[in-house]
C-alpha cells in the first residue's frame, strides 16, 4: 500500500509517518482551496491571502486526519492490539494494525472511534467558527475544516471495507455469524464493488468534461478495489499461518557453502545448480553468515574468480535468521520487510534449516483451497 515514507514525530507512543505520495494530495488540496473554494467565497481578498488560507486549510486537514487515526489507535491499544503507527498517504491516513482485532466488539469500537472523533472535531470547529467573530480568513479556514471533517465522516461510513463503515459492518456480521473470514469476504466484496462504482463515476465525469475530478475518482476507485482485495488476502494469510511454527516449514540439512570458495564457484556450482538466491555460509560446522545473489550481482563480473564468499558474506542478524519455534507469520513478515526469499533457521547458534517463501506460499494456497 505504501511507498517510501519517513517518521515525522511520535504521539502518545505512536509513530506518525508520512508517505511521499501525501505531498501530491497536499499540493492539490492547497491549489484547489486557493484557486477554487476560497477564491469563490473570498473573491475580494488578495491572492496571497487566499494561498495562506489554503496552506492553513491543508495543514488543518493533515492534523484532522492524524486526530482521526489517533482515535482508532488509542482504542485499539485499549483492546490490547499492537499498532505499528499512523501513516499519511495520498488517499488520507491509516492506523496500521499488527493483527486482526481479537473480537467483534473490539472491531466495532476501533472502527467507530475515528468517525466519532471526527464528528466531535468537525462540529466543534463549526461552532467555534460561527460563534466567535473571527477575521474573515480565520473563519473561512475554521468553517472549511469543520465541514470537511463531517463530509469525510459521511464518506468513510459507507459500508465498504476497508472504510470505517465497512469495518463496522464486518464487526456486525462477525458478531452475528461468529465467522471473521466470512464477514471479511462479504465486506471486501462490497469494498471492491464500491471501488468499481467510483471508477464508473470517473469515466462519466471525464465524459462530462470534469477531467481532473474524473482522474481523482478513478484513482480512488482503483485504490479501494486493491485495498479491499489485499485486506481479505492478508486475513487468509494470517489465519493460515497462525500458530504454525517455522520448524514445520523449514528445510532441514540445507545446502551450505564454505567461505573459502570463489564467487565464480558459488555461481557455477551452487546458484546455477540449485537455483537458490541465498546460501548459508558454514566453516568447520559453525554458521558464519549467508550470501545472496544480491551481493553477487553487486560485484563486477571480472572479480568473480578472485573474490571469495567469505569476503561478501553477510553476518547473521535478525534480518536473515529466525528461531525454529517462532510463528511462521513473523518469518513471512520479515521476508516481506527485507525482500528475502529464504531465511536461515538458527537454534542456539546452530543452523538447523532454511525456510523458503515458496514453501510458505504453497502451504497457504493449499490450506485456502481445502478450507474455502
């Protein structure tokens, strides 16, 4: 879902991050406010004043989204859920959950926390903007932020997963039928259909001459369709691997290499022969690290015959090793984070096996096929 992002600050223990795509929407919002909304309602103001108002509105919207996602995160933590932080991206923000909610009640409470917070914030901003005789530009910003918070609540409560309304519906279906997987499948399908409806609206908007609006609806529709499908797939993966130790999937007695062989020998005798992208490096029975095709490709080809595996081998670390008893989902998450296709399985400093991404995916596919 996200591209390159970086942390801005921490709030109540939650890391607030921003994806580079957020700057795209920030620019678009600022421009549309300065040349659209504020230009319409404040035509008498100088252009520089309207642009200052637009920046204030964009910053206020940024703060409103953080406030909304913070409400989700605080309630989730109250129910014992692990939260990875809050990330702002082109389509708004998301409170990243480390796992599915433990119960339908927790799902409902977490889902409604954000909209309730936004309703309170939006209503408060409207009251403050109307009740106090602010200067025109300040009142304009307050009224815009109050209104946009309420508008976003209405949109967000559409019962299409992964919108908050879809999560509310999922909690109701989950509580009624007692089946999280079925509830997620139904609400994800609704989310996919809603995304398709937005794409159709985008095409009509473009045909009617609203090109910019049409492109925006199209992108939003594509995002919602993809997010809905990914949410269901992630649930299937988590449910398939839950409680399964790495030991069950690892390949014992893996193929290893010695640090003294040349890179040329590694390529010709191991990589081309066994088709693995990672090999543990073992010397006198002791694990000293691993070498991957990434290190090989970074080395000029004319040095393959003179450089040795031990020179390029990466030391053992949490990024390339796992314990045989940890949950397989944790191993899959580490592979996803690092882009590795294989991890070394190490117990008390001894290499006991290797776990491969393809083996995990094969198991997930079989389990989903048999239990669907």
